[in-house]
C-alpha cells in the first residue's frame, strides 16, 4: 500500500492508497495523528489539495484529540502505579511478545526490548 507523509501548516499527515476507499477520508485518532485514505484512482496531489481545504476542520479536531490524549494513562519503565493490592512494574526484557506476570502483589509487564515504551499505549 503506497504511502506519502506530508507536512501541511505544521501538521504531519499520512496519505495512503486504499482499495476500499470510495472517497478521500480523513481520520484523526489520539496518539496516531492524521491519516488520509486515498482511493486508487485519485492522485496524492489531488488528495493533498482536497485536504488543504479541510485544514480548519483538521486543526479543530486535532485540538480535541490532544485533550483526549491527556485522559489516557501512559505507563513506561519509570512509571509507578499502585492499586490497593498490587504494584505495577513495566520493564524491557528478552521476550518475543508482551508478557504479564501477577505474583506476590506485583503485576509485572515484560515488554520486548525492540518496543519503544513511549509509543505503546496501555489503558
């Protein structure tokens, strides 16, 4: 699936070709930013012009997404989180996938070393 990253008015937008899209679709999600699906028969250049006309809408919705991002709790290896009975410990380890161990009032989340904890979302 061809992709193109554009920077318009200080905002990064990821344009990508979609077999399913019937029209140009703009999606804004917390922590993921702005994605623009482009039908196969429409050029990236034409899609970029269409998106430039919607920048006011994009900016207003991006500000709402920033507020939503603040409502998420992000955990990384420095986070200390306690419930009444457990302590959460998130750390990198030599594992293939994320593993969780609950033992002795501790919840240990082992994350593969190649994962960037700051880009992973736990909620």
